[in-house]
């Protein structure tokens, strides 16, 4: 996935282009950038701004769009009317998610858009946004309406919708004491709350819009994307570090499990003819934390690894609790063999079983026909019963467990490993 950030450069890497690149890297997607202006700033003060020339901005736009497939665009600092019109002309007809994150003043006090450019910002960029994500100050500045109640919020929403946007999220509202609220307006309206973290920070707005773009580009709804962005931003503020002498810089700690599983999924997708091994119910690939207590401790794909013709694609985000069936399999396996923490399900094929046995892998199986009615009638119990049945006399963890199906139940193979890399190594030996 390629996500594009259009905005200003912040040498402190607390906000702007640099912050977005960090967010995209944390989420394991490729970040592309177009710089509209160079700033001098740090965590304590703001220096100066130098917008790039129209010629250079056009050259950047042309170089990116002529070479890369773009899956989503975030527009941050634009600074002047000339930049705004040029960006609009280039992206107005694109069919990808576009987040417009109004950047008016930096957290260190710098004015990041010319007063004369506000009119064109409203005219050109707001109407093409999939969603616009101002904080309270930015929403008040653009709408010219002070937010002091839920009634005034509705007036602000009407003002923005009058500018041509359907969806708006106003972040950082303190409608209740020590509670931070985001107001999400799509077809309906929602208030999302979390406990306030009493810390002045640099970069939370960029974290929010960049992480939300990631979710939107994964075909999540605006509400689902807003929830994802809120969690991501809350964690970023919670983990903020005092790197310089002033404001804390937000940091989202990278999840090692996420990186390992993401890399393994990419390697799995690249295996030659792997589409032949994807079952009708599609595949999921999971990686568990140590000593998992439930499937919410197990990272999986919220959708599936799916086949479309001869192509295999990951559909959905990596989320804890994202898988149910394969996660239940690893949860059950892990209770007896704690070092086994990863698994993937594959299409049942006799040739696969033969290759596993030829490579001297330990292969176990169970008969779903023999499953007790008490297990069959309880949602989600069949996998647990089957894996437990397979492990009954096992002194070593099996590399694979299979069943040949039952009425209305597709036969399946599950490959297990200590981590996603070991699962891929086993699959590579048999295919």
C-alpha cells in the first residue's frame, strides 16, 4: 500500500511530513511525500517558513503520480493559494480516500497558512475531502464560530457542510472535565471519548490524520477509521518522549509482533502458485503474545488472505482479536506447547499432507464427524475440540493438524510454528 502525504517539512520530526512518514512506517505501509514548504522549528519555538516554488511543487506532483499507484492522500500544510490550486488540479479527479487536515498554527506558535489562502482552502480542498479533521481551534478558525456547547458544534458542522464536505471530525474537544472528545459526523453523528492525558505534545494531529488515512485505505468506514485513529493517537500521546527541550514528541511504539506477522504475510503472498492453497473460506495468519488468555491476545487479519483468480491479497488490518478460528487453534495449542505461537490455515489437499510427511513434519488429524453434539451446538467450540483431540497423546507439538470436514464444513489444514517466520519456512519446504 502506498500512502501520500502532502505537507510541510518539520526538521524536529514531531509533525508534518516527517511525522507522517514515521506513522506510515509504524503501520507497515509505504509513505510517499510531497513538500509544500520548508520550516525551521523545534520543540520550543518556531522560526521561519519558505514555501516551495510552483515549479518545484508541480515537479514533485508529476514525479509521484507518473510512477506510483497511490492508495490514499493526506493533505496537511499547504501555506499559500498557489499551492492549493496546483494540488487541487492534480488530485480533484482521483478515486482514493483524501484526508484534509487543516494546519493553521503549529503547536509552537508558527502560522502555517497565509490569511489570503483561507478562501481558496475552503473553495478547493474542503469539497474534495473524503473527510476533514480539524481540531477545536482549527474548526473555529475556519468556520468563524466559537465552540462552547453541543449546539454550537451543530452550527460548525452546518458551516463545513455548506463548504461542500459530507464528513467532518472535530478532535480535541473537552466537553466534560478531564475527558477528550472527538465529534464524528458522517451519515450520522457520534461522540468518541477517552481520558485526557495532561501533557503538551507535538504531533498528535498528524498522528490522527495519517493513521486514519491508513484505515480508510483498507476500506474501513469513516467511523471505524476514526476509532482506529483515536486509539493510535491516544497511544502516541501516552508514549510521547521529551526528546528536545520543549514539547514532548508523540511516539507510537512499533509492535514487534505486528512487524513479524506483516513480513511473513508478504512472504506468503509471494510464494509461487500459493493461490492454489487458499481454501474456500480463505486464510488467516496469526501470531500470539506470550501466554495468551484469549483471542484478544492474538494478532490476526480482521479480514482474510483472499484469492481472486491467481492473485492473493491481504484484505483487512492486522488487529488483536482479528481472527477467530485460527486464533482459537493457536490458543488451544499454546496451552499445551507454550512456545508455539503462530499458525495459518490452508486448503486441505492430500498432496500437501504427503509432502508434510515426506519432509518428516509431525502431522496430526481429527475427525469432525466424531465431534460431540455439545461441542457442535456451541459457537466457536469445534476448533477447540478438534485441536484438543489431536493433542491428546502428543508429547511434541505437531507441525500441522488437519481434518477432512463434515456436513457443511470445509476440510482444512493448519500449519503451526514458533513464530510467523517458522510457519513460512515450513510452507516453503512443501510448496
